[in-house]
């Protein structure tokens, strides 16, 4: 790894030592890339010029550039399309919630999970993002808004657990007290349900929130929506989430995208309630964001509320996700696709 923003303080120190530099230089550089969030080596003004030049020759510094930016006049939500150094595009969202500014970031350019309702996967996976490229999304949003981001959800394009090592490194870096110093508790990672990796994550004993994209209460229905349901059953997936809760004490969050006539029936609500009965879990209902390439539609507000009430009456904690930035609306991943098409023109 030669991307400085993807390296831990120890790794930077070791690399500098090998270059014959004193240990304190490593701490200075970590401070520049993680706390001061510089874009270039020349900004590292407390380093000798010769060292800056050597660093520039031997290391990369992950850097994103804004390709497109939409600002909601209604609630201050901002959607960004960033270009990676190799020209690939990713999407990130800034949401000013009451409890703190939240960044929704991407973990991969594209995705190979193939969920039927999702725009991010339509063109497959381009590549994994580096830890530094995940950090950069947050740093550039802070720079653009002039605001501090206190919460991060890894719910942009990509399957974070399909980029496991870089995700873990990202979490270690962003929670480093000499870097951005974000609290683990303010990080949510959402997965379509890679069962072995959920087990591995439980073993890390992090205090992050895990969100599981369930979307259907049984295998037959889930298999029509998500290819991953062919690999792992709903039972095994929920069992992995139970183990995550046992290992970490963190309440599970289950995402359920409501699709009219597909998974919003009374029978589905009952089956979902039975599946999650007695668990320390929260259900996040997301009226599906229709994408042009698919025929899925969201139920109307009354139907979504009925589904939520049914769950609550059966003892399941459920909320309907508030729609942010309705005036700059474009379903998750669609902004990127559009920008990509424009890029190709
Ligand atoms: N790969 C991860 C994170 C990415 S998406 C995962 O699958 O969880 C974050 C959430 O948005 C997931 O629950 C995903 O299923 C959901 N989602 C994707 N496209 C959607 C759409 N068009 N409408 C509503 N929810 C969507």
C-alpha cells in the first residue's frame, strides 16, 4: 500500500524509518493526512522540502475531485459525485440530521451483488475503494460544507463486506484519536448479508452498528430480489446477526425496502415479525426508490404506515426512513450513472 491516507500511524512511521527519517516525522505526516486532511504534499509545511519531494515521488495521496454536486434547498442535503484518481465515479451524500451531520459513503465503485432494486449494481463492480478513498469522501464533504461530520453510514454504492480489509482499515483510521477521531458508535455498516464476513466482523468486537439488508422475510421472496439469498438462507443470515449482537452488544438494524405488491403485504409483515420476534432489533422501512431500469414501485404513504403499525402491534420496533433531499431526488446510485453517461459523451 503506498497511499499515505490509507496507512496507519505505525505503518507511516515504519516507512519513514526505512527512508532514514526520525520517528516524529511519521506522526507529523499522519496529522497532515488524517487530521489536517491536506490535498497535496506541498501543504505539509513542517517537513523539509526535500522530504516532501521524496514523499511525492514514493507515495500516493488519495484524492477525490467533485464531478457533480446537488444541494437541497429544502433540508440542506448535498449529493456528490466524486471522481477517483483513475477517473471512476462514486456517489456520496451529506445529510444534516438533528443528531449530527451524517455522511453516506461508498465502499466500492459499482457493486457485484446484483440486487434487483439497486442502481449501483447495474454495471457491475469496477473496483474496491481504498481506505483513503473512503476517508476522502468525508473530508471533502467537510471541506465543501464547512461543517463537522459526526456520523458515517457505509450505505453508498458497493458491498462493504466484499471489501472487508479496506473497510476495517477505514474504521481504524477514522476512529484514530490522532485523526478524525470519530466514535465507533457513530458508524453504521450496511450489508446485503455476506454471512462469513458478518461472523468475522463480530470477532473484531467493534462498537459499530451493523445494518442487514433483509427486504424479505423468507427465502423464496428474497431470492427474487437479491442473488445473495441463493448463497445464504434468511435463517443463517439472521443467526449471524444474532451472533453479532451477542459478541458486541450492538442492537441490530434490519433494512426493509418496501416494494408495492412484492413485500408489503400483511402476510409479509406477520412473517417478518415472527422472524425477528424477541430480538433486540430495529426495522428500518425504506419505501423503494424506483429506478428506471426496473419496474419496482413504492407503496403509498398510507400503505407504508400500515406495514409499520402491523410490525409495531406484533412487538417489533420499526420506523419509516425519512426522505432527505426530495427536491434533488435521484435514487441511490443513479446520480453516478447519469454522470458516468455524461462523462462518456
Ligand atoms: N451493499 C450494502 C450497502 C448499500 S445500499 C447493502 O446491501 O446493505 C444501502 C441500502 O439501500 C440497502 O439496504 C439497499 O438494499 C438499499 N437500497 C438499494 N437500492 C435501493 C432503492 N432503489 N430503494 C430503496 N432502497 C435501496
